[in-house]
């Protein structure tokens, strides 16, 4: 009997609810404070844009290896193309 699952593991990242509380809960520290400051100060018509911006940031933070990737980018080493990153987020290997 094998310890391997019969079906491939789903590596997709669950989506963060696209609500103010969902986004705020997904962010940490200074990012959370900045998000709430921006969304609370936003005019009615700009709230969706603020939410979109921070939802994307929160989703990218959940990506496997996000912190390591940021440190490599800051150092200018082991850079990854946007297409490769998108594939990784979808669990696609090439």
C-alpha cells in the first residue's frame, strides 16, 4: 500500500473573500493598518479600487514562497517572470 494520494494534490490557493473584513483579516501588521486607513478614507466611488489593490496584495502574500521571492527580488537574484509566477499560483508545471 502506498502513502501517496491517488489523486494529485490541489495546490491552488483558496481565494480571500472580496470583502473589507476578508481582506483585512488576510493582511498583517502595517499592511492591515494601511488597508483600513485607505478604505476608511476612500470616497464611495474609490472603495472598489482600494479593495482590488489590497485583495491582490493579500493573495500574492499567500503564494507559496512569497517572502523568499521578495527577498530574492530585493537582492536582484533568482527572479521569476510574471507568467511563471501565475503558473505557480495555478499549480502548473512546465
